[in-house]
């Protein structure tokens, strides 16, 4: 047994006292044997009775890579709302890429509560001395993940590995609790009794354990299932602070005990591990947590590996995975082990049964779940007289559960809906013990949240004359927390004959009126949303409705309501590859999209892959602020090379692009006949990238009229290549070179090129200071005046500006805002404003004029005809 010396005067060694039970079995040994026995079945093998395959039990090895843990450096998702699977999918690919770039740290379960790891993590994350100072000894870790991702399995694995001596030897005892079980404690209780209630063999020895809290690990699984709220609010908050429990034999509420353990007020020095869904993370925002972790799920080849282990026949495994890989909707689901399980069970028969090969393999999520239910009905539907009635009642219970965010059902719930436990019902509900050490109380849950949502949706089509269906859908759609998102997608999907057909064989036909009412509701929702996408909630609503259209697979409906759409904007809304696949489907039904806005949508490679095939239909396309990188530009070039490409304006600003993508862009510009406006600002093309672009821009057939190169680390070397374009290019009229490092030599090169009578440049924007202004502006007769906003111009430039523009006959507006002009420039500016007769507007605010100087300038307002606006 591992021995640990306690600090302090007593010199207590935990192994020095004898903890005896019954005939002399050591308590620690007894405890480890108990935990090992409780978890061995789930840890060594995961036995799943797949009721879909009658008379067969499928056995899966629980491998270590079942769920990958990734440390996140900042706490996320405090305000996470929406369906948890969707919210998880929106971040999954981004987290995976960050982990690969070493921005996030991959850890193993045996590192979560290692003192050295937690200590290192705390110092990397907590930046203030105050935060570091108030953290006590002992570690606390939080692991979050969506339903089915493997949180409880991870807990079982940790407990089993500790009990078998594989991990955490520094912990003398591990106590594991499920919040679901703690819900049954409806009175005040002590920490001591809480342990004895679950582990009665500890008897009177707990008092000795309290003397060495550093050797104790407490695990609490499923915070999101806890009926009571644990408030970690600090003293600045208006809410009442959580009651403190500082003595393990003090009578407290269960929530107080959990709170005090996490906050190191009870048994300071012990370690605590909490698991939760992302939607409950906000409860821990103010908690003293050492390590934050998130279960990432399957990535890359782990998905394929799962199917190889799922099917005994590797030919079938390869065929199923190939089909899934080619269907972006299904493939993206595969990060979640539970989804993989559903996919394997639903798709397997199509590749193993000859009579099923000719049928249409599921393409949408609704169709997939329809076949999941179909397989249950095929194998067990004849075991009861009316499967339709049972599924209707089960669906009603499932819907109530979704409404109340309830996933665990008890005997009372079954009785309420007149349901009897049976072999048939076990195909839909899993039986779970209320407590690990008791078989007296049984609770029921659907194998996965999405199965509960599908059954709830199915019940809507089994309800006789469902006249209130549209009202129900409106109310569900209005819930901003997103609890009904997948339910509504399933309802829309079940209006499709492809999804309804397999189920009708056992459940009878769906009510036609219900189907028509669902279709009418989708039409109404879309028409009300397409023109209103200002708020993020509006964009989310529209995106959900597009998912409804996709799931319905009703091409006539989609064409009727989407075909004439001119603009689709989702700026700022995070889009998953599944979302992009749906958008691709929708745009494919349109002739032309005037504007397609995806700025700040976190578009990743997989998402862009889905969109490329339809982007040529867009006239204006924005992908700015997406951190695309060079590789995605190569992918985007495919759309620009399309002979039918209609893209006229393309925004790629702020996408971490470098010279590596310039060759692909240059190649596209040499052949594309539609693109006239290209924004590449806020990237890092540099002189090398501009040199490659300039080769194409020199081509007289190049159609680019507006080129934005603001903030691209350009120098005078890049200018030399650009100015060679001016003499041959007949289309380029607007060039933005702002916030680069052109230098005096670069400015002189520009001035020289602008004197060329063949130069078509009308607008040139760049930050320039000092000498060179005089010769430049004199060389631009009949050109539009560039803004000099925020250029740090000083009084030394005033005479240069006045002289350069004294002969200009086209200037009508002058913007000199936010510079450094003082009263010294006032006489020069007054003279210029009065003599430049075509000047109608001047902006001079945010300079350094005194009140007297401002008044002198303001006095010119209305002093000559045509001077309409003088802003100082």
C-alpha cells in the first residue's frame, strides 16, 4: 500500500493505523475491490444489447482513445445556449486544429489531478497574484462534454484504473458520486453519512481519513443533472453566497457539501473532479478550479477505427465508413461515440443484407434515425399488439422531457403515460440503477438525447388530427435556449416521404393533414426570417429553418421559397461543416445570390469544401475574418475558375493569408472574367505576394477595378512591382495601400507612376508623411481626393497640401480628421479653403486646435458660395 507522511506535529502516517472490516480485510483493499467489481463490466468491455440485431449481443472493447481530452486555456461557454450537440459541433473542428497547432494541450486522464500538472496549469492560466494566492492545496478539475461523448465512461475508467493500481497512487481513497443519485437525498446530511450511505464498510474509520485530506479524491459525475443549484457567486454578486460546510460531520445540504469541497473549505487539501455538460459550465464560473478540460471526441482516423471495431466484417466496415465519409452531414456527427454507434446500427444492414442494398441509403439525419427505429420495429414490432400506440405514448413522454429538459424517467412517468416495461420498450429505453449499490430503484433514459428528440417528433405524426401542430411548432421555435432545435428538424424531416416510408410499414401511414401543416409552417417561418438577420438570434432562426428545409428533402418546397432569394447573411454566426452542407444545398436551388455574407463565421476547411460547388452563383461573397489561411484559398480558387462564375466582389480581408496563396490568386485573376473587386486587406502578403499578383495585374485583360491591400507589410520593393501595373492595366481605378511601410522611396515611385497619362487610378489611399506630398498631388489632375484621416499629419505638411492642391479642379471634399494640426496651420488652411472654389466640404475635427483656432476656421462657414460643410 502506498504510504504518505502527514505534515504536522503528530507525524501521522495513514498506514500506521489498522482499518479492519469483518475478518480483517483492510478497508482500502475492500474499497478497491468494491470499485473494481462495480466498474469492471463497463471498463473492460462495453456490452450493448443492440435490440436491432435480434438474439445477438455486441461487445466493444473500451479503448483508451475512446475520448480525447484537450485542455483549454480559458474558460468557455459560460453563456452557452442552444442544443448541446450543435454547440459542440460549432467548436469541435476549431479545437482540434488548435490542439494540432499545440495551442491547446492534450492530456490523459491520469494527468487531470496530478499535483504537478495542476500546479503548472494554474500558473499558466491564472495571471494575477491574487488568484494564485487564494488557491489552496489540492487540485480540482472540471471535464465538460455533450451527451454521449464519454464523460461517465471516463469516470468509470478513472475509478477502475485507480482501484487496479494503474493511476493516482498518491490518493489513498477515491469516492465517486453521481449527481443523479444525490438527487434522492432530500434532507440535510453529513459528509460522513454521505460516504457511509454508499460505502457502508468504512464504519468508524472515516475520522482517521479526515486527518489526511491530501490522500482523498472526490468525483461528482453529471453536475447538469443535479436538481439543486450550487452558487459559486463571489461577494460582489447580489445573490446569497452558498452556505459553508467546514466539518465533515456537520449537517448540511448536499449542495453545500459539494460547494465546500470544491472551494477547499471542507477537507482542505483534498482533490475534486466534476463532470458536466457545457450548458451547466456557467455554474462553475467563480469556482476555484485548477484544471478545465473538454472531451473532444473522435478526431481524424479514430472515426474510421471505431467502425473497424464495430463490424466483424472489415469489408462492411470499409463500405459503411466510405459512405459516411462521403456524406458531410453524417461524417461530422462522428466526433461523438454515441453517434457512431447509431450510424453503425442504422447503416450496417444496407451493406450486409442483400434485400436492403437496392433501397435508398439514408442521406439526412432524419432518414438515419428513421431506419434506426425501423430496425427496432422490424425485430421487435410484432411482440406487441399496437406498436403505433406505444410509440405515441412514448413520444408524448419524450416531448414532455424535452420541454422540461428532462432525460431521466421513473416508474411514475411510465405509469402516467400508460407504458409498461417490456422487451419492445427496452428497444427505446435503457434501464439504469438509481444507485450503484442498490437494485431497488430503476430509472429509464433514452440511449441518446437525439433518440428522445426523434421519438418526440415521430409522435406528432401519430397523433390523430393534430390540429394544434402549428401552434406547438411556433412555441417550440420561440424557445431561445435551443432545446427544441433538433426536435424541430426531425419534425420537418418526417414530413418527407423518404423518412416516413420505412416507418409506415409498422406504424401505418402518417396523418396527411399534419404533414401539410408542417410544410406550411416551414414556409411561413422562412418568409418571416429571410429579410431580418440583424440580431444573432435572427440569424440562428434562419439557419435552423434552412436545416428544416434540408431535412424535408422537399425540392419543390425549397425551390418555391428559396429560389428568388437575393441575399443570405450570417456574419458573426459560427457555422459548422453541417451548416455549410445545408447552405450549399439551399444555394444550389437558387439561380443567383446577390450577396452571400459569411464574415466572422469560423468557416473551416471541411465547411468550405461543402460550399465551393455553389459559390459561383454568388455576385458578392464575403469570407473576411475567418482565419482561412493559404490552403483554403486554393480550395476557393476552384469556384473562381468555374466558367459560370458570377462573383464580382470577393472579401478575403483578415484571413492570415501570406505570399503562399498569391500564386493561386494570380492564376485565378488571369482567367476569371467576373471578379472586379478584391479585398485582401489585413493579411500578410508582403512584397513577394504582391510581386506575384502584379504579374497578372499587368495583363490588359485583367478585370480587377478595386484592389484593397491595406496593412499587408508592403515596402518600397512591393511598390516597384505595383507601379509597373499602372501603365498597362486599363481597369484598376481604386487601390488601397494604407497602413503599410512604403517609405519616402515608395511614395516617390507612386508619384512617378501616377504622372503617366495612361494611368487609370482614380482613388489611391495610403498613409504618407513628410516630403513628397507636393509633387504627388500636383500629378493627379481630375482625380478623386484620397482621405488623409488619421495619418499623424503635422503643421509641416500644411503648406505642402495647400500647394499640391492649388491647381486641382476636381476636389470637392477634404478629410483631415484625427491628425496633429495646431493653430500654426490655421492661416494656411483658411487660405486654402477660400481659394479652392470647388471645395464643398472640409473635416478638421479631432486635431489640436485651440478654441481660438477653431473659431477662426468656423468663421469661414458660408463665407463663399459652395462651401456647405466645415466641421472643426
